C-alpha cells in the first residue's frame, strides 16, 4: 500500500525544492564544463557572478515547487 500519497506533510515539498535545486545546479555545472571543453580553457567565475547564479537557480526551483503546489 502506498501511504506517501495519503499523507500530506510539508517536508515533501521541501524535498522537491531541494531535488530540483540540486538538479538545476548539476545542469549548470555540466553547461559550464561543456563551455570549458569547447573553448579549451578553464572557466572561472568570480564570487559576484557565482553567488547570484546559485540564488537564481535555487529561486527557480522554489518558484516551480510553489507553482506546482498552487496548481494541485
């Protein structure tokens, strides 16, 4: 019996956001690795670019989870 659908607990939403945030972070890393591979040099990001990039990625993950929660 699948109890995960019957129990509505808030922790599941946080795990969705965390999972999406990690997935999107990995996708960004793969894109940076591909760019580095194609140009043949190391891609370095300064802190003032890296921190907003991380915030944007996790903000998108949070927004999508929030939008999914409202639609359901």
